[in-house]
C-alpha cells in the first residue's frame, strides 16, 4: 500500500495526546463536521457532461477527473474563499499559476459549479488540461481517472520529478496544504468472470478524521480488452 501524507506546519498532537483521546471524541467531531457543515469545508463536486469548443471542433466529455483536480486545489489552497498562491509560486508551473490567478475563487457550495458561470469555468479548465501528456479517453480530451494521471498532473504542473519516489510528492503536498491534512492511497484489484476492475482510493483525513475520499474506478473486459467503465469521484466519507 502506498501512503501519501499531506501535513502542514501546524503542530501535530503528541503521542501522549493521541493516547488520551477517546473514540467517542473523534466520533463527535466527525458528526459535528458532517452535520454542521463547517464554513471552511469544501463540498465535493460530481463530474458532468461538458461541451468544449476548441476552434471549430465541439467535443462532449465527462469532466470527473478534471473537476477532482480543481477541487483538490480548492481544498489545499483555500483561505476565506480564495486560493492563496504566493507561497507556491516558486514550485508551480507558470501556466497553472496564471490560470489560477485568473480564476482564484473557491465556492464552498457545489451548486455554483452547476450554474452557467461555474460551467464556463469547468469548460476553461478542461480545455486548459487538454492536449498534454495525460492518457485521454478521447485523444486529447477527457482525462482518464487514475492515480497515474493524478501523478502526471503534478509532474506537468509542478517543478518536481517523481521518479516513483512518493516522498517527492509528499513534500509537494506538504507545501500546498493549509490544513492538518493527510492522504492515504489504497489500490484494490478485482477480477470477476471476464471483468477486470481496478479501484484506486485516496482517503483524505483532516485532524486524523476521515472526511473525503477520491475514488478512481477503471473496469474493462479482459478477454476483449474493452473498456466498460471509467469513473472518478470526490465525495464525503
């Protein structure tokens, strides 16, 4: 199992503190977060059909991977409804930096991203990510939801060489995060009859409480080598 930790400079609880914490306290905090919807908690956004206009071409894609990556940046960089980018300017690719400077707003409520203004942003973001070295469903559009593409994202847009070294990605997350936040990667492979399924999960913990989950599902017919399902979700646990 791969583990990716995202921890900011906030002081972590000592070992003795964690030993004195009770399960009921953790459950109460999780209940409070989930039910009171703290103001700084970002609502997950589902992928949707997006119509892209690239020159004279019109392409319809599902932006499940693309919106996950945008929302992950909202989660990591949000301060009072705006992505704070000064601290990451030195390590962020100039293209991505300029895009986020032009589109810095973070709407906590997911409904904004179904409005016309939100859809316009999603279209711009999808076009921005098109025609790069990702693995796409539609040649240069609709990035296939997978951990490989997630890592590729950071290789493209950050001044970092992963080389299968998770510590480099850990360090990058550490510099991005405004939260006492940790991510754990889990990969599950299933073979049922002729259907082969890969499930990749990222559990996102805030103050050691599981709060969000990113899930990538790729399912295909092993014999005919045919894709059956490609899906990505960011959701509350």
